[in-house]
């Protein structure tokens, strides 16, 4: 059967179960868009900037666990997508991004809207392809999806020259062959015996859960391991949601803005079982003082993540789900039981740390505290919500004060820390789950980085809710200037922001503003109830800081706390 | 940990950008490639890259793990700690000036250097050996007045696989 390139593309997307594409048309992808115009199975969401398309596909992928798809044109369309691709790459999110390219005969000639996008994205994709002829189109697209979702997932870019898409070829699905590349699944049984031995001799074990547990769909196994054997759990930013945030064993996030008790637990534990983490510098503080009393077990699918930052005692290369299943089976078969009073002593110690320095803030009746808004949001929604965040203080307060109960419900740019992520990501999440409440917790700096996507939400009635914590500052940078630069607020004052309520109206969505603590609950209830995209703006205390905080270059056991609380 | 030179053999799919991918990633992570040799194997689809780099064992392990992440990389072997033979080649042109002419001829005889081009005013030699042998040759060649020189990267092969 003879098919054109554009037909092959859409056919394989359908086979891969793609139901939504986020994209933006342009010269080199006109043929694809023309073909898309008649397609009934794939919905296309027209964003307002290509960065938004990739973040939306990313949000979709993080919430569903499936591959997100974006489609953009060549040149500036492709370069605009790069921040989104790098964001997904740092957090190992499966995406396939299709970029248009000038006809193969013009490649290298500095043609109009030409750029070497495979060259540009080589360091920030899991893999990328330039499809040089129609014969390799089908297998390349298939392979792109396979690579994106297998092993340690990641974004794959496929560059599609205009003439290749217009060409015709004999298409037979039976002839499509993809290369199989090596992926680690199951570790050797002797490793399980080693963990058992380490667990049996440990008096103070701690589990550290990371993004790999969510990506590996291993939250249930991790939760079972912790609960069955009464092992406390801390998590990285990316691990939030992989263990219930309202469970007594949960110690909260560790690291730079982690809880006092999580960081004390890491610093004092004698066995650290790290699952799906890569020991980022924001998590470890100074490496030399990280978990010095502990033997460390690291379970990860990617060998290059092991012994990269922290040298571990027992490296286990494997899929998190399969490995944890093996471990649970092995522990049960060998009748592992924690020594009761030892474990109780350790949990009592953690409780004492928690009592000494709880995660809290100075409440106020005069001025809105951002933490209070987040707590109220949790109370009203009872946690039945998918939250995206922007990057900065809004993100850290959310991680600290919203107890996420389930995996894939906290959607945030961890590794790259991309401001402007939250709104388009929320649009992606809401497109996948139209019946779910989806809230973007934002700051006034971040939201303006992709504010144009309000038009996308309005056009398709994608009713995302924005909780905007407005302090008129680039808050996190200002916090560093306050603490480490003698309060010299160089270029962080953003008092000239638009009137967000009027802006909402201008975009044809709803806008509400709260300026006093007494208005917080009513504003949230009103905004969450409206059947439209909404901005709920909360004018918050301007110089609120995120605490606790580990100063850069310090050990995570040395934390700075809010002066007003500790005095 | 001791820093030393490691010879890494990488079997890859022969794709247009595979070398750029490897070189770019290693460079971006701050690892230096000291020498490089690439060619196809018995199959045109598959190429072998022999790369040398300097580092301690931990660094080299990180490099190997990084290489194994590439979709186009089939296999990675560190040939440093297993029995293997290593060769690199020098092509060198020496001008037969009046004052050096005799000495050059004497050296060619003594060290059994292979003359591949012999002209009135110059000779081109091909010298093959492992790194130590070639460094030895270099030390002998320099006083003779090198007009131009090319050295390949190291190629290596394990004795038994």
C-alpha cells in the first residue's frame, strides 16, 4: 500500500495510542497539519508558544505515565521547544517531539527557518533523529516511542524534512523493524540477600524515595516495603507522591528546603535505602557530610546514576518496580522482622525531632501567608487534585505544605527548574483528565513567563485553576539576596505586574483576588467552583522566606530556620 | 585514586551523528578524549571506536556508564586491564637537506623504518608501534628535522574475547 509520509506519521501515532498532540504550525509542517485537519482520532491543542507545547506534553506525560507528544515547525519553532525538551530530559519524562525541517536538499544551506535542531538538542534529549528518507520514517517513529518510554525514560526528538513527509512509499507494518537496545530489569538474587543482611543489622533504617519510583510505577511496592517493615520514608522533590504524605512514617522532603526531621533522619540513619534517586546537589548538601553514618543501598535503572555523586555500599541496577517486588518476596520468604524495640526507639527519635522543629510558619491575621493558602487548598480539595507548580518559592511551599497522597499528582520541574512550566503543564494534565481538578500553584514571576497560554486554556475550555501567590518579587532570588547578599535586591522587585484579575477578563477567563487572610477560603471556593479557567490571585506577605533552608555549601544537618519561629 | 590512560573500545551503529554524540557528551561533562580512531567493522552497519582518555578508575567508570546510555552504542569494553595489543601509526616527511641526509639514511637502516615515498629532496616514512615504541621513534625523528607529521589515534584489540 502506497502512503505519504504524513499518512505514515498519523497512522503510527494512532497505533501508539496518541490521543492528544500539543503543537504550533509553520511552513515546514504545513503538510502534516493539512493531514491532521481531517483526522478524527487525534486531538490537536494549539498552544501560543512552542515552549508551552512541550511543557503541556510533559504535564500530560507526568500525570498519565504515557508518552507526551508535541509538534512544532522548523527553525524558531524548534528552538523555542528546547527549554521544554531540556526540562523533560532532566526529569526523565517520556516525550516524542516532532520538529519540521527544511527539505533535505536545502539542509546546510542556511535556508529560511533552518536550524540544526538535532545538533542543538543532542545534549538534552535521550536520543534524536533526523529522518533523511521516506524509507526510514516508519521505523524511526516507532523507535522514538520505544526509546522514550523504555529503560530510564526521556524525550526523543524526530526532525522531519518537508520533502520526506510529502514523499510516498510502500507501507507494510510487518516490515517495520526496530532495534532493541539493552535495558536492565532485574538484579541478581544475591543482591536481595545483601539487602536482607543490611536490614537485619540496621538499627536506624530509612527509605529515600525519588522520581524513579514514580516513573517506574513502583509507588505501591515502595509503600508496602515501608509499611510492612515499619521503615520511615523521606523523599526528594521528584519523589513526592510516591509515598502517602499523610502517613506517620512520612518524614517529608529532604535537602535544601527539606524538613528538619528528614535531614536529621538522613544524617543519623545507619542504613539508607535510596530508590530511584540520583543524589542531586540540592538534596545532599555537601557530599562529604551526607549520610555519613549510613550504609547506602541505591536502586536505579540507570548505571550512570550510580556512584555519580554519592559513593554507595550496595549498588543495584534494576527497574524500581521489579526490584522492589523481588525484595518484598525475598524478605517475606526469609521471614524478615525488624527488632521491635530497636525500631520503636528510632521512630521515637524521629518523632522527637519532629516535635522539636516541626514544619511550620508564622501565621497572621493581617496579611496572607502563602503557606496558609496552600494548607487551605488542601483542606478544601481534601487532596483530590492534581497540582502543577512553577519554580521558586511557590514550588517549595507546595512541596512542604501540601501532603500529596498519590503518585503522578505533583507535577513540577525539578532538575532544570524551569519557570513558566506550571501553566502549560496544567493544560496538558487537564487535557488528559478533564474531570479532575487541576491547579497550578504559581508565583507572579513564573506565571508571566508563559502567560500567553491562558489563551490556549480559554480557547479549548481547559479549566485549569491558577493559585497565584503574588509577592511582587522574584521571591526565591530575593530570599537569597536577603540571606546572602545583605538585602541588596538587585533586579528582583517586580512591583510592576499586570492587574491579574483584569488580565484574566481580557483572556476571557475568570479572575479573583484576595488581599486579606479572611478572604482566602472564599476566594479558593469561588475559583475552584467556576466552570472556566481561573486566576485566583493572593496578595501575600512580600518578604516571606522558605524555611527551613540549608545554606549552599553547608551540610544538610545544619539548617537555618525562620527567626520569628525559633526566637 | 591513581590517574592513568585508559583505552576504551566502543562498538556503535554506524550512524551519521554517533561520533558527535559521544564526543559532545564527554566534552560537555568535562572529560577529555586524548586519542581517537574510528572505522567500520566487518559490517558497514557497525563501527568500532577506540578512544583513549585519562582519569582515575571512578572517572573512567562514569565515562563507561555514560557511553552505555547511548542508544547507538552496542558495547563498551575497557581494554586497559585486559590483555590487548595496541598500535598507532606515524607518517612523517623528512627533508633530505645536505647536513641531515646521511644521518637520516643511517637512522632508517638502524631502526628499520619503512620508507613509503623516496624522492630526491625528501622521504616519507611509515612507523607503526605501540605508544612506547612510537614515542621512542619520535625522540629519534625530532633531531632529523621533521617537515610534517601525522599520528593516528591508538587502535587496540584484545587477545581473547
